[in-house]
C-alpha cells in the first residue's frame, strides 16, 4: 500500500539488507547485433518488476537477473512519456519492495539509491533530497544520492527502506544532479499504459516510431543533412526530453561540420539516456575530430562499458591509447579485438600495434 508509515529510521546497512532483496538487474539483449544493455529494476509484487522504459528500448531478448538466477521477462505495462515500464517475470520468487510515499518528502530528507551501475549488482549510495523539479511528464525528485550508467530503473528508498521512486537520469556534466520519478506513478501505470489499437494488448517492447523519428530516418538515409538539421531543431524544441531527437540533431551537426555543436547535442542525448552506447561512440568520434583525445577516450570507455563487444569502439579507443603513448593499453585492446573480431584485430595489429 502506498504511504506506508514506519516510526523509526534504519541504518544504511539495514536499508541495504531490506531493499537489496527486491532489486534486480534488467538485461536487454540483441543476440544478432551482439549487444547487451543492462539496467536496474525493483520487484513490486510476485512476478512484476518496474524499471525505466529506456532500459528495455528496442529489446530483442529481455531478462531479469537476481543474485542467484536469471529469468525470461516480457513487457507488461508501458508509459513511455514518463519512462516507466513494468515487466512480467514468470517464476520470480523474491520479496516485493515496501512502498513509501514521495508526497511527504521534504528537501534535506535522507535517501538511498540502490541499483546495478555498469552491471555491478546491488550498489548502494546515499544522499539527500535536494529539490523537486517539474518537467513535461510531471514532478521529479532531485537527489544527491549518486547515480551512474546502469542505475536507471533502480530504487530510491527513504531512511526507513521504503521505495519512494525509481532512479531515472542524471546530468553527466553536473555534480550531484540526479533524478528519480515518484513511486506514485506506478499506481497510474495500468491506466496510462500504451495499448496496441488493433490487438488491444500491451504494446511491444519498442514504442511505435513517431512521425518525428520516421522523417529523421528518411532524411538521414538520403544524406540530406541540412534538412535533417532543420527537422531536428524543430524536434528537440517539441520534445526536449527525447534522446533520439538530440541524437538526430547531433548527427546533422556533425555531418555539416559543426563538431562542437554536435558534441553539445549528443551530450544532451546521454543526459536523457546515459545507457545508449551508440551515442557515447558518436561522442568519441566528435571529440576525436575536435582534437580532444582525453574526452574521446572517456567517451569510448563509457560506450564499451555498455557494449563491450563493439569492435569499432575498441579500435578507436586503441588508436587514442597509441597516440597518447599508453602502449600497455594498446596491447590490451588488441587482445579484446582478437576475441570479438579477429579480422579487425589483424588490421589493428598492422596499423597500430606493429609500428
């Protein structure tokens, strides 16, 4: 029941022991593309897990992992406007989280974030509620509790271990600017869920392609970068919280030679969705063109932490390591490439390792 009241606060260890039992890793896999995105989720009832929709976006194979076992999962309800989705997980036998009440939160209240950043299961951070921010979808909780890639969809708990929100996004260039959606939105999920107008069933994992996105793909396919720039400018104004809009704008800027502006646009895309490896790789390319080797290395490392089987990302990272004189890391990259793409590894050896 929402609004559960407990009379005393718990220690961080007690909060962890209670909340960790209900926290899971959500895995979004595409076997053909050899890609894997991981995020976090919280169990609310038997076989039901809530997470952020962007964690499962375009999933081909969806699963949930506890400390002991991995389970196949399927989409149950989806509210893409609020980035809130629920999953059905057959056979999942872990306790549900205790639900709290975010409406009674005050600025300065002690909170804990628990999730799986970079696939590291059950990582706890603490902080305070630092504010409440109104956005298009509603009021979000701002907190100093640390959030990083892979934390998306994890729980934000109060000092009694009650779930008050789901950690959703953070500002990559801001200090302690982390945000969570309020737990009360879960009670509205079934009513707001996107339904297939033909089958009257919950929508498939990937949302329908919007007219904005459809037009963007058409212009990109035609290499009409100036038209894409105009289109994406309108799109980002209409949907400032849409990472695909900023991704499209970044591409248009990059292709028209506006490198610094493309870095800014792609930076906004990863602030909205920090779990998109492709955007981190694009940022790496733009930082490379701008001559910012250290920032390029950081971007490629971000991308590879999300998609460690991307041979192109490893190749580009290895080139930067060579240019910066980090020869031991160049050899490490070569070993990685030999595992995932032997042909690319041979090219890398001849061009980068051998000289």
